[in-house]
């Protein structure tokens, strides 16, 4: 059993300060993609501005929306706020700018994290890695108590600094030729164009 925290605030400075999680790729907002990726979660908490039209896809479930304080304060304070809503033993943490993340990726992370926990005195978690083996710190699953304790003790300001010392298992998800990678995040207008081009190509191939 796990909950999910979706980080959907921020200032999107490289996108001109727009509402990045609200941007549309393939007919869905980026935040809706992240919520769908957490389909198996008992409770999904979206941290960011109110999004009245946001719903969990079937079969549905609990969806909470909480504000980051102050708005745009960054991922670390937003994660702290989201973790206040978590009660399940495991938590998935996702950014709301990943147009190709999906439930299968979250399931692979959770299976790896839970399996690794059985062999460790101190369970940690699992994080997605890209094609170069670099951890993507905003796509991970963690033992709730471990992450909460780390947040309580951490005095820095970066997710990298918080999460790397936990030494999570690294999960590489195979990506077929021509398929979009689940770790692609839309930080710039070029990223957004690339993601939309992939989605448009998918739509054309299905006609």
C-alpha cells in the first residue's frame, strides 16, 4: 500500500513563468498525467495551486490538493507539505512535468523499493535513472518513515542533497526505439515541443 505526492507548484522560470503543470501534452495536462501514473495509490496529494477540474481516472480514489507555502517555494518545502498528508507505509514522489511517466513506472519503483527493503536493516527506496544512469530524483518511491525522518533532519535546500544519502535502489526502465522516455521533463519550451511532437506522432500512427 502506498500514497503519492505530486509536486505541482514552482515558478517555471524557463517556461516564461507559466503554469507548467497545467500545460497540455497529448490532450492532458502534465499534472493529470502524474495523477494517472499514481493510479494504484490509496491517496494522491497534489501540492500546488488549486486545480478544480483535476480528477483521478477510474477507478478513482482519494485526491487531495494542498498549497505550497509560500507559492513557488520550490520542491523541498513542497515535499514537506505533501508528506504531512501521507499515512501509507510507502510513498511515491513525482514531479508534475513528466508527460510520459506512467503507472507501470511507479509499480516498478515500488516493487524494487519493497524488495530491497527486505534485505536491508534500514529500508530506503528506489529512484528512476535515465539512459545515462543519472538518478531522476523526482520520480521515486520511498519508505514513508525513512523519507519523513530525512526531511526532519535535513537542513539543506536541494532534493539531491536530501535523497542521495539514502542510497536508493536505481531502476532503469527499458525504452524501445522511437519511444519517449518516462524521465523526460518539460523544463523548457524545447522540451515541451519535443513531448508534443511525440504525442502527435503517436496519434497519427493510431489513425
